[in-house]
C-alpha cells in the first residue's frame, strides 16, 4: 500500500476529471463530444474513487483519439507494405489475458457486429450488477441497524432475497454474453461463432478486466493494421451502378464479380478483403466522360 501522503482524494479526482473534460469539450462545436464518447462518460459518474478513475482514464483515451484524428501520421511505404502482408496472411496478434497468451486474428463484418452487440450488453449488465450490489449492501445495512423486534425486518429480508436472486440472474446473463464474445473473437477463420461451445475452454479463467485487452488486440489485428496502409484513394461511383448501401453495396459488388453466393462476404475476414481490393483490384474508370 502507498503511504498515506501519496493517496489521492476523491475531490482531487473530480477536479482532474472536470479539467480534462472541459478542455476536451472546447475542441468540439458547442462542447458536444461524439455520441459514443458521451455514452462512455455517462457510465462513469465521478461519484466514487473507482468510477472517477474510470472516467479519468476514458477522458485520457479520448484525448489520444482526438489527437490521432487531428494529426494523422502518414504511413511509410515500408510500414504500409508490412501491414498489407499481415492483413493478407491474417498474421495473428499475440495478447496476454492474465495467465493465457492468445493469438487473435482479424474478424469478419458479421463477427465484429456480434462482438459489438455483446460488448454493449455486457456494459449494461455490469452497470446493473453494480447497482444491485449497492442496493443489497444498503438493505443489509438497514437490516443490521434495526432491533430484532422491529416490524420492518421481514420486509427487508424479503428485499434482500429478491436482490440476491436478481444479482444471480444478471451475473449468469453477463457470463453468457462474455462466453459468446470470446466465441466470436476466437474462431480460426474470423467468421462469427454459431454456438457458445466454440469459445475456448480457458475463457472462464479470464477476469473481465482483461476483456479490454482482447478487444484492443482485435482492433490491432484489423482496423489498426488497415489504418497503417494510409488513406484510401478516392473512387467515383459508376453511373447506373445502383444505390449505395455502404458495406452491403461493396459486398454485393464483389460477390457478383467473383460469382459468390449472396451474403457470403459477411462471414469473411473484412480487412483481408479490403486489403485485397486495394492491392489487387484494378482502379475504377471515370464514367462521366
């Protein structure tokens, strides 16, 4: 334990959070941060030491993201070539998850969508579990404070049982979502998992605190490496090429040209596909002339 003189008070943590947040908001019109950042900050009110530390860490992370957006670093040809090789060969990223070392590869569109859904639900359940634990502790404290003959003890005991049952249900649902998250994250080909049984056996040994390291490795294996290729060249859409539906249009176009079954590419490694298109596909012709 650090000496008492090195301890930081909740008041000081709140001041740090307020300063960091105020300066960050100055960088955006009317102080409005991206919606996903606002949602993350809403999860961590600075009302306790643990929550304030989480809020401060999130703010520092947003600073780094904002700096990377404003000051992009151009990729060198050698770095871009190495990133392309890693993406095309699906070279794994090694990540330490407690006492487990896992090899993580890039994911398909469908797998990333599923992982994002499970992660969002895990965050909701984690907040609900914290609240249920707080209510259980408050109710138990009230019960202990009452004399044994007080009339309200039965009501408090029943509330404790309900809160205990709620906590168990929330925990089981959270564990189920974590199992599916690991199943989607660890399929060999990057496709989404079809069953929770596809999760590696060791997932139950991983503390939830390490989930962030897994998600960071997934980001590095796909979007992180792809960003090292540099900005994508601008391409004009061919006239009469149909409506643009984002990824759906890209997948449909490639599936049609390669004579693949419909929706086949949703389950293929997305960033391997994008790298292949950039490295091997011929440039689109300007159709305006």
